[in-house]
């Protein structure tokens, strides 16, 4: 587990390099080379201490040893020349294994500034690792900065998505595992860890024999077209126990050298992008195409052994693009390989791409045993879909894993799956997928639309609405003007957010669409189909928004704004979106979608009903969003420093080797992220720990470093016995002077009042122990404190009641909308 000092050193090293090496990938390469350089010298030093001799820096390469490189008498230019020469010549070093020579292959120093190098190597010198496991922690964090999209459309796959795919495919100890576009080898390492965990006894001991372990590390292979990625993969694999990792610089799509090599398990997130003019593949592919995503999926399917399995992340073009190559690929998959499709939310690859993806699960054995395919839809993956990807409590992955596991398990033992009804998916017959010859792999396509069951007439959207295609150069508008982008329309609720008033429209240079009051603005990009706003003013908007205007008096735009953002309507829209990188619906497709047309009087009744519910929601939401516990201070009350009534005990600083698994019988380690409302997984500690670091249920805590409004501030620990990590104070106090809950409210009130003086940026803040102790809080009598506690807890009970009210009335709105589709059964209980 990464410790704070290691993180700080990596960040400092990048900060030093950024002026001379602005590209994050190049920064990672330079730090990687320097860390391995220092690591080799550490191994030499350890060998000498144990009575051995140096091997890495011996003979003519002894002059490049770390001590000689960074010694006090070495001048800046001498250091620059020595280090630059060393990393360039290292592939010639006979004292290092071939793996290390490969790591230094083509390495060079991209700048010639002695002071930058001196500062950089000074930070690297702080890494004093004597074994690869701890260096591996640093390297894992270092790789996390590779968040940007590569030239070929590579994306760093989130760790939890990698682990999810591996858990479904379940690689075994005797199987060959391949990633033909391996990047930094994330899939291979996850698969390796999965196999190790699956072959561990209940007491934590490995059940793998030495022969098993020898075969295991030779069963993992990776290819990548980029020599830089190969270097990073080699390091990553080495630091995870592979002394001779089989990572090859290889163009999977154009080279035939390894075409005849097959694998039992293939795991991949292949590049999504094709170069201008397309790929120029050789002629051994079954599907003829120049698109990289098509060729990679074809390659993976064709390179599975007869009992092989695969998990592949693919862009949406593979799922529904209508070109011949895509259809041919899907036909091949459906007939011989495919057992499941898992749709992921569009924000999985945030912050560097909003591309929509799915996971294909291939199994050559099971695909021949069944006449159906399982489709699942993940709405939430445990993180919000914003740029920061913060943890949330909504996570569909465990349920999908369980339900898909049940489906695949039945297929393996020959049991029927006819009675399976997945809560997050559906089982679809292959003949239904093949029916129109398109072999569309969008699960929403095979859901029955509620519109067909409506008791009202079903018409096409174009019978009721037209698209307003009027555009304007904003510079011609009077100031100020209203501009609405997709970011300004909230999901599902249809409200505006952010500042939509443009004081100087002339600064907006490109053409924009014009809208008028009562037009419906519809976000037509796939991630934004539930962003629908009924305009209450005139203005202009993004061209990624359809401006929809009623063509007659028989429709109320107020109702259809609700209908257009409803799940029933969106399930129909999703069948018509096109485009691989940014799937969207065209007006031509949208205009022909079916929609219900109740009588105008019925429309008015439904709108009045919904608006009544919405007023309740708006009022309740105002309470929830604006309530803050507040202590009204009497001037007569004494003011005391927090340090006068509190003893603040900082948590323990754990080392990486201290972390244990949930089955270790240790105490959970409470970290900052465990204090959030939604929390995160625990690590565990099995060693001896002082009582000062132990907490129990009901303990008052104060997180002195964290994010505003979530982790930073006072908390009441709701878990059981645990041990406290650093950055959190255990708050002990004089119970004869202050009540716990009063102190909880008073601490949060105090830091809120001085928040502008706290250290940190927009989202993150921290406060030192000394500064916190000096903050003054009001301290009335204990009886007064108990009265205040009762009042505040009563207020918070009302706030929680408003939260529940919002949920219930949102359900009522959904039930009212569903009635238009004829879906009476979908009305929520209590409505």
C-alpha cells in the first residue's frame, strides 16, 4: 500500500521535471529509469553488506555507481554527463539481466540542465528500497498519472474495471494468459493476483507447488506496439514477481510473426482509434477491415484455444455500427464466441474521455452450449461520473458479477437458465439478435418499449414536433444573453445549473442553435439523453442539443419534456444512436420515434399532477441543500480554546507491509475515505497497537485533512473496534464540561467559520493540530448543551424526512409519466 512519503516523492519528482519534460508519459519514463537505476545500486549495496560483490555496477560500469554519481564532489555538468552516458550505455552492461537491458533500451536524457538533474536525483535518492515490493507501490502510483489518451486511442483502464473483468473470466493456474495491447500490464498483473488468491488456503498459505509457480510466471504474455509501454510493462511485471516477463514490442494488427500463438485467456482494452487512412492489416484476419477496434476483437476471438475465454473492452461502434465489417464481426461473435455483453456507463474513463464502452465476454465452449446471450447494463460502478471520479455508494458491478456468474455456472454444468431473470439485465435468444441481420449488441434494443402498450394513440414524434434549426453567431446578439450547454442541464430533473448568462456573447465565435420559450432542449449525445430542459426564456445553445418545437395545439410541451427524459423513451432512443466515439441520435431518427398522444385534457391533468409533486420536491430539496446545524451563541457564554477541553490524538502512520486483507482477523484501519458518507473498503492490521490508536463505536473523530463538505471535520465513528490511521484525530474530552454531540456540532461550526483561512485548494483543506487547538468555541452549561443537542437532532430528523419525501415524490412523478406509456404496474408503492 502506498505511503504518504512515497506519494510525495513521486509528485515532487514530477514537479521538478515538468518544466523540462512536460509530457506525463515522458515524466513517467524518466522516473522509471531513475528508480530502476537506484534500485540496482541498492541491490549491489545489499550484496556487499552480506559479504558478496557488486554485479550491476561492476567493471567499467563501476564509475556509474550511485555514490559516485551523486557524491558531494561531483559538479553539475559532470553529473549530467555521467548520468546521461550511464543510461544510454546501460543496455551494454554485461552485469545486468536481459530484462534490465531491455528496460534501458533507447533510454536517454531529454534535457541538459544540471540543476534540474541534481534536484531530480536528490528526490530519487530518498527512495531506499531493498526489495521490489515496496518499489512496486511507488511504480503503481507512478503509472496512475498516465491518464491521458495516447496517440492510438489507448486509455488507462480503471483498476476496479480490470479486476471485475478478471473475476468473470476466472483465469486458472495452468492457463496461458495474453493481453495483445497490454499497455502497462494491468490486466496481466490482475489475472496473476487472481490466480494467487484462488490458490491460497484458509490460513493464508499458497497451495501452489514450486512447479506450479514456475509454469505460472511463464504463462503470462503481453504485446504492445509502443516501446515506451513495453518498458513500463517490463518494470511493472518485474516488480510483481516476474523475473523474466514475456512482454514483446509487437504490432498485433500488422505483423504475422506471432499469429500462430494462442492463449486460453485473453484480456484486453485495445486502442479505440484508427490512424488516418485506417490500419493496413495482413490478410489472415477473418473480418476485412481497417478499423483497429474491429481487427483487435477479431484477433482476440481467433487466437483463443478451443476452450478459451476472453474479456474485452470495446467502444460502442463494435456494438451497433451498421457498416459491413462491424456486422460481419458481430455475426461471427454471436455464432461462435459471445456469451455476455456488459454495458458500462459513459464516464468510466473520465476525466480524460467520456467515451461509451461495453465489455464482451467470450467463451468458446459455453457459446456452443447455449442459444442465448446475457445482456447487462451497469449504471453505477462505485464512482461518480464526474472528472474526479469520487467514490459513491451505488455500485452495480458486484450484482452483475453474481448474476452473470450464476448464468455462466449453469451453462457449465448443463443446467437450464430459462428461469433466470437478472435484475440488471436480460437473457436474449441468439435468433432474436440475428433476426434482422444486423446482430446489434445493444441490450436496450431487445427490451419491449412501454409505448406499445399505451392505451393512447401512438404517433411519431414528427407528428407533434419539429426541429428548430435556426442558428446564430452569438456576436450578433444583444448583451447579456442566455447560453445553455449540456453541462448546464441536470440529469433526470431537467433543471438549469451553473451560470447561463453570457455578458459578452461576442466572445463565442462558433455558430450556435437558437431556442425560444417553451422549446424543448434535448441532449442528443448518448451520455446526455436524460438531459432535457423546457425553455423558460429565449436564448442560444450548443449544437449537441436538439431544439424541439411543437407544431400544433394538441400537445403540452411541459408534459413531453418529462416524457422525453423518461427511461421508457430513452430505451427506444438508445436503439437508434449511431457513432463510435460520440454516439448520438440524429433528428431524422428522433423524429420517427413512437410516442403516446393522450387527449389534451388528460395531458393537462398529468402536468398539474406532476407540477404539484415537483413543488413538494423543490421545497424539500431547498431544505436538504441549505440546512446546516447552527448553534445560536449567547454572548454570556464563555469562549474557550478547543485545546482547553480536547486532547487530540493523531492516528498511527502505517507502513505498506502493515496492510492486511479482510480475512486476516485484524482490526480495520480507519482512513479518511472511510469517514465519508459512502466510505470505501478497509485494509486490516494484525500487529500490536497501542490503546491510544484504538477507537470503538461512538468515538468522536476529527479528520484534519480532506475534502470540504465530506471528510474534513468532525465525525462520530459508527463502526466497531478499529485502529486509526494518520490524518485523523481521536478526540478525547472532559466529559464534566462538554457533551460529545455538542462538541461534534461545535467543532464543525468552528472550522466552518474559519474555513477561508484553512490550507488547501478548492476541494481539499487541512489544518494543523496547533491551529485547531487555538480555535475558540462557545461552552455553555451541560444542561444548555443537552438542550441544543436535542434541538439540532430534531432538525436533522426533519432533514432526513425531507430526503425521503424527495425520493417518494420523484417516484410519484415517474409513476405519472409511466401512465402515459400504459405502464401502470411501474407505479411505486406509496404513491
